[in-house]
C-alpha cells in the first residue's frame, strides 16, 4: 500500500537520499541471511530461512532475539550473553565474507546513481542493520570512502533504535544539515527499510525489488515507489 505524507511548508525538493547497503547497493546473494542462519545453527537453533528473511534489515542483535523467540526455550531471547555470543559468530563470518569473497561487488547502477545525485547537490547517506565494523569492511572493499561516493554512513549500533525505527534517518539528516524530512528519500530492499522510511515521514519511500524481498512482498509495505533498477531513483527524486 502506498502512503500519504503531510504537506509541509518550504522547499520540498530532495536534499538527501538514504540508501540501505546489503541487497540495495551491495550485491548480497542472500549471504547475510545465510550467515545469520549459520550463526543460529552454530548454537543449535535450526532457523528456517523464511523466518530469517523476515528479520533482514533489522539490527542483527534484534534479529537474533526475534529468532530466539521462535526457536529458543525458557525465555532465551532475554539472555543477552547468548545473543552476544551468536552475534559474535555472525560478525566474524560476515567480516570474513566481505573481506575475502570474490563475489563482493556493488549493485549494478550504484556508482552512476550516486554520481548523478551528487551532481544535483543531493546528499547521499548510507544506513544499515550491520554494526560499524562490518560496514567499514564493505566500504574498504569497495573503495567508496576513498572515492567520496557518499556523504555520511550510519550503522545500527550508533543509534538508540535501528530499523524499523527512524533513528538512522534522523541522524543522517543531522549529519548533513537537512532539517525537513520532506526533503528526504529512503531507498531499501526490505520491509524494515520501508517501515523505517514511513516512520520517519520521508517524502519518498522507494523499494528495490532486486534484493531480499520480491515486488509482491514489498507491495504490502508502506512505500511511494517500487523500482527494478537503482538508477530509477534519479528520475524519482530529480
């Protein structure tokens, strides 16, 4: 279902676009879900991939707690030590993946999209359900920081609440001096991305259908647009 936004005064042009990482701007091949499933199984929890996919985009400790609520016993989701232990396995495996896997690359059209937006003086933010150490490993691998392809990045461990809460979007606005959320677009490939953009009140909430969720799955989430190619963002926000 699409969403309606309150009309706000002032310049309504887009000044900031906040992009998700894995599945949206970084080729994922379902590796994040696979590694999260691996981490759960390392501790004896046979998490079904359908359930794992439902928590994609969430801060990974939150995702682990959600899975423990399904597969754990005796209120194990409240066991912070267990959540931390599973998360440590997840982080270690993900770091290894992003540093060494030959399949790691940016999604098609990312570089052209970022460059075109910057030519129009639109700020680019990156937000993610990853922690800072994983995000930086990806940035190092792709060379985005060195090339100045984005303006700011925010990870889920740097805010009080990760997705679907709007904290990361608000922090990106603060870091780029964008005061009006009606000047912000959110782009992502998961339900939590759409929910996050809607919770923030972004002018555009754009779902990418080539990531973790299909067009049919994203259609049921709050959005203004669904796209098949990232470069379509340029036409929407220009």
